[in-house]
């Protein structure tokens, strides 16, 4: 079975509320959606979320890279799903000049990879999580349910207290709090949040590169009394080498996010002893399969990992994240499936938003196990590009 069509869309989806953190404020999201059509008419969808401040990608560069890459020459005749998974893992987009981290096409690649896996999964009657068992059996552990984290982004003062109460009432067990936002007192804010969610809540913080390396340990130590279980990306990527010393001084597990976009970053992190955890966001890391390989690499080197997500993911990436979460063992924290709470158009015919307590069921497939709403895709489309066919 062969691929006969690949089409990409730039979609722009308004958010239900502005999302603010130390690096950016976002009111809408610009994503890449790719449709793959097989010769028997089976179709699949993939999504990428290009972020210039994370992987160096823009929506324009992602679409241009997909068009300039020789995708047709890499698409094989697949007789079973295992062959399709192998083809998807070998998929390479054209190199970007000056990209010494090998990550400036990750969002673009993720969209194509997921579309291939979804289409072939539907054709062969297999969920995309089958890739976990076939490629990384050491990671494979099926779960019937996933329990996602809550998040408090820029809420301050009474709004932060109200948000904390909501997290407690909703029954979350894990909570991420954004810190390092200009004009906010992190100590007072985190203290108020901890008081309202209780001591049993697992609370971690995300600084989004907000602190200078020289002050990072001091800032972490100020917040350590509130029982934080990890600190995500406390310094800018340019200063990531300083984190080995910060880890020792602060004594709180450090997670890399903006500094962990692929295997080159992962190897550098292990060599430099700069972190304890990887944040694996499918689009940022290049897709489902590269994220599996990064989790495998982390586990082999005694590091932990969380499943992350990016602001503005539609149901396509939510579904892919669900398959990852429900098939991979030892995930420390789970993020994703904010659909109904965040985007005005989730692009699907089925609501994948997590339920009370953050709980969400595994998706049986085939493929991603979802159906894209063609009318919603048309409403949000800014432009369309033919990649193949």
C-alpha cells in the first residue's frame, strides 16, 4: 500500500484565553496540519506546532521545508504496519543550514510522520501506539487510563488563589505552575497556591528560561520550601551548560524543555550532567517515534521524562499524546488534552478533553483513533500546500 497524496494546511486557531509565560504571550495558535491519502482512499492526519522560540521554526519555514524535502522518494510500498512504522522512522526532511542541534524541522516532520502513521494505522487496523511495542519494547506498558496534570500559567493575586482552588476541587494530583513572569512575586504566589492545593498535590514549576544562570539556584532555593518536585528550564538555552552547577547547589530535579529538542540535545545533556528529566513534547521533538527514542535514551542513562504538550494543540496532537501516554512506562508527569479548555476549534468530531481528576481513557485506534472535522479544518485554514500528488 502506497501514499498517493500529501497535503499541508496552515491553520490558525483562536485560544479561549491568553496564555502567558516568561517567554511569550499567545492569543491564537498557528499550526501545520498534514493529510495523507493512501491508494485505497484511506486518509490520516498529522499536526505540528512550530515555535520559533523553541525549535527555531515558523509556520512559513515549516511549510517551506515540507515542500522542499523530497518526501515522495522516501515513501515506500508498505505490506504491513511494521513496515509503515519503519518507513516513518526513516523519514527525513531537508537539512536547515546552521542547524547544529538538528531541530529546526521538528514540527514540520511531526505533522508528516503522524499523518503517515494515522493513515497506515487505519488501513491495517492498528493503533499508532503499536510503534511503542515494536520499536521500544523496553518502554512498552499499556495503560487503560491516563491521568493528566493541571496547570496554572500567569494567574496572580486572587486569580492565582482561585485557580489553585479549582485545581484542588477538580481532583488533580499533579500541578505545573509557571514562574519567572515579570512583575510577579514567585514566593508569595507559590505559597498561596500551595496553601490552597494542600501538601499532597505534586507541584512542579516551569520558568521558561526566565532566570539568569547566576541567579537560578537562588531563585529555586527560594521556592524549594513549597515542596516543588522539579524545575523546568530555569535558564535560557544559551546558558544550559550552567545547569550542572545549579543542580548541585539547588538540590531540586532539573527538567530540560527548550534545551531538549532532539537526540543531539539529549547526548549533550547527558555529557554535561545538566538535567534529571526530559520534557518530551511530540511536535518539539519531531514526532511520536523520535519521542520514543528520547524516552528510551533517557531511561538508559538513568534520567526521567515527562510527556509534555504545546499551547494550542488540536485533537490531532492530543490523540497522539494519548497514545504515547497510554503505551509508555515510567512517565513522571503527563500533560495534554486541554482541548475544550483552551482552543476554540479542536478540529475533531470527538471531545478528547480530560475528565475530572485529569483522567482520560486510552484510545484504541485504528491510527490515532479520531476523525478530523473537515468543516472545522476549512474554517481555520489560512492556506493550503500540495506536498505530493
